[in-house]
């Protein structure tokens, strides 16, 4: 396939681009680098199957030639990022989705939307099946992301119903792995960088809120299976292994062997109290379930963060040495 991938320089987008190229597909990636980074896609050029376009998909998407699939993954996605960029987040969910759907329609391509467990908001049902409509505060700080993705889902379904477009909607639950930014503000990068630099692990609230964390390689596999399935509707992709944030902080402390303390900080507004995917649909349709255990995935991720921190440490040392010359 020749695949157009928006958000190709982000954490999930860049892993997905690598996965697709390894399967011998050609990928045209678009990103405006608002939260993604060129270093995520550095290794992709040499495959000869990847092309990068630096542009904002909320404005216009211009791709010449055949396109078999459009995968719309562009969006700030960590709460810290979308609170920093609320309007670009709303625009990429609304205008960016409209533009990406327009390309899919013009090229007669299958369209896939990266949606999110945030469409369920602070859920009153757990685990969350795809049939649950959610509990979202539209005017709260997280509303910019949640409502953008809910609109994106509605728009995607309208293109399916009106234009007969083949569509896939992946509701992605919390995902982690190498390639996340140490400063992206999410729980796993925060706890790991705090543990490795022996600073306190900042657990928000009492740490009794729950999440379930999926390793990135499990997600890319699930996304691909969904893409090549024939299912035109939302499908949860997540790891149902649910835990509290306090438990997660303790596990990261244990694996890193860190002497950091765990401290409690204010809970962000509208922070969901529990989140756990019901993945029976993905199991039934394309026989997918996550395979990588948390400790295994965390060990890989911690190794990655060790390298990143060591590199940035030696960069700082070099620039201090230059300053002192
Ligand atoms: N969280 C935390 N400490 C941090 C960062 C996040 O306790 O340093 C909590 C956050 O309040 C939420 C959970 O971890 O309850 C997951 O947050 P994350 O930002 O990873 O993603 P979310 O699931 O909220 O989108």
C-alpha cells in the first residue's frame, strides 16, 4: 500500500511508520512538529520507503499520486501538550480530520482515525466497551482534546454513511514505550525521569485513580490488524491490566532501583478516576490482545530514557565547558 500518515513524527506515528515500512508499505508522512520531533523519523529515510512533508494538516493536505490508506494520527495527545496548545488541538481534530477525510474520499482510500479512550471522559462504566457513550465535560480543560476526538469520530462516521468511505476508528488507551519525550508530562515519562534523576515521583491526587498501560509494539500490531480488517466502527485498543497510579509509581521505583520518594500533588481538573478497556471486540474481529507485560515494556522504556538522559547530560556538560573556556 501507499499510505498517507499524519502525525508521523509523534510517538505513536513514528512507531507506526516504522512498522508499515518494515511490512514493505510506502509511507508519506506529514507533521508540523508542534509536539513531534524529527529525531523520531531519522532512521526512516534510509529505507527508501518513507517521504516526509512538514506541514499543518489543519490548513490543507496536498499529496500527489495514488494513496491506498490515510491514517490520521496528528494531534497533541498528552494532557500537558493539549493544555499548552488547546486551539491547535481542536483544529486538528476538526479541520485536520475533515481534510484527511477529503483526501481519503478523493483517492478512494481507506481512512483510519486515531481516536482515544478520552472519548469516554471520566467513565461511569468500567471496563469501557465501545457501546458506552462517555461522560465528558465539554467546557473543562480536557474538553479541547476529548471533544475534538468525539467530533472527529462523528465526522468519520458521516463520511462512511454519506460517501460510503471505508473507515476505521481506533480508540487508543494509555500507551507507552521508547520514543516518548521525557518532558511530555504523562505519568510514565514523568515517573521514569524522576526516578532516574533521583527526584520525587509526583503522584497526582491520592494516586487511587486507575489506568491500564499498553506497550507501543502491542498497539502498532493492533492498529495494523484493524486497518486490514473490514470493520467500520470504533474499536478499543488497550491493555486491560488495570492499576492505580500509586502502584505504577512503586513498580517504576522498584525496576529502576531508585531512592526517590513518592510525593502527592494536586489532581488535575477532570482527571478520570478509572480507565480500563473492554477489548472483546478487537479479540473477536481480528484476534488481537496485548502480549507485552508491564515490567517487560517498562524495562525497555527505562533503558531508552537512561540513554536520552545520558545524552542530554553530556550535551549540558559540553556546553558548560565551552561557556567556562
Ligand atoms: N499523573 C501522576 N503524576 C504525573 C503525571 C500524571 O500521578 O507526574 C497521573 C494523572 O493525574 C492521571 C494518570 O497519571 O491520573 C495518567 O496520566 P497521563 O498524563 O499519563 O494520561 P491520561 O491518562 O490522564 O491521559
